[in-house]
């Protein structure tokens, strides 16, 4: 007897990070959060081209299906391959059969031309009917002028903004910067050190927060919380279990129902997943069981009535080919990083 659920949602992902595993060590050991960005992620994203983005997105989408995740809310950055990048991601996910909401992260860290190109990519993709948000990196790399441009574009297009908020103490002033700007349809990634409640949905990514040692933000203090992975795969049952034990560490009264409700918030962000059907290796798919059940995997995944994953793997694409081609692109990416 196997149980079924709707598709799961990863509400904050960086699909380009699918190629990052096994990357060479940075030139020196990062000592704090901003150094993790400067020495690892901003070196990696500058080296991305569209072919690397294509295979990272295919790999990330494949791994999502393998975890019963049928929708990804992606946050993309590739400063030397901005134009068309969101189309590449949307197409790659569609080929695998995973829903994706895209955005390009606008930032001033690559100069005003970089910020303008990022805004233009969001606008181009969204005006063409692509589903998503206007993306922004984080307040600490955005001038007031650029932040206003992000907010203005989102308002014009009738979509929300997807932005990292107070992930580390360095971005703690974000609460003040966003107090009069944030709206209910915004996605506020992390909010670890956010000093107030803002309109929008907080997206908690417990594994990433632990990995970057940014601290615990006690997400239960916010009225609306979803779960993301921040680029470390898309296994949302795993993220749910981790969110649960982290919350228990602070408050022993935390129940699995609380962190399961954060997965349900994800479904509210991408309601199409309620039409998706995942058949699991475990029954019952109940939060009080799943909090203590590791290794639960999908047997079959249906997206909009089509079986896109079964006991043999993905039905539309060749998993072995995706892994092999993604590994080639990762090698190319690492060589380019060394040259930059
Ligand atoms: Zn992130």
C-alpha cells in the first residue's frame, strides 16, 4: 500500500549550483559570509555561460523529480551570460517535466550596466509570458536607485520580487530598506536576521543556513513561511525533516505539523502542483511519520496528468545523459573559474 501527495515545491533554489559540487577549493578559506560569496559563488556565477546553465538546470530539474518535487522557484545569476538565461532555464525544466518560476538576480555588484542588464532580462522574460518574479540579490548589493527600479518593474508587471533578505548580519539593515517597499507577493529568502515582519513569504533554507553558519532566524516567528534549499538539491522531505529538528532544538514544543505547513505554503505559491500526483515508497505520508522516516522516495510522479517519472527514472529524458553532460559542463566551469 503506497500513499500519494501533490507535488512538492522548492521555494528558493539556485539551479546553477547543481554544477558546483566537487568544485576546486577557493583561493583561500572564507572566514565569513561575505567571503563565501566573494570567494565561491561570485567566482562561479561569473564563469557561467548558457550551455552550463542549460545542463545545470536539466540536472537540477531531474534531481527535483527524483525527490517528488514538481515545482522550483529559481533565483538565477550569470553576470557574463544574462540575456536569454531565464529562457534556457525555463526550457530545460520544461523538457524534464518540472514546473519552474524564474527570476534574474539584479545587483549593483557588477556595475550599473550589470544591474540594467539584469533588470532587462527579468522584464524580457516576464513580458513574454514567462512565469516568475523580478529577482534581486540582496539589499547590501543594491543601491536605493536600483532597488526602486526592481520594485517599479515588479509593480508594473504585477509580479512579486524574489530577494535574499537579512541572510547574514551584514544584511540586517534590509528590514529598514524594505519596510516601505515589500509587498504580499514578495519572496523573502532566509530572513535569518530580519528585525521585523515584512509583507511577503519568508523562505527558510535550513541546510544552507547551517552550512554558511549565518545563525538560526526562528522562522516560526513569521506569519507565512515556505521551505527552499538555496541550491543544495530539491529534496523537500529532507529539508522538512531538518527544519523540524532545528526548530525542536530551539523549542521542544515544535511539532512536525508546523514544518509540514511550510511545505504547504510552497504549494500555495505554485498551486499547479495540487494537480500533480506523487506516489511514494512510504505510507502514510503523514508529518508525524515523515519527520522520523528517512529515505522516502517517489515511485511515480505525474505532472498535469503526464507520468514524467516512474520506477525506471524520468520518462522524457535520459538521466544518464544528463548526469554525464552536466559533469562535462562542470569541468568546463571549473577551468573557466581558474582563468577568471
Ligand atoms: Zn539563495
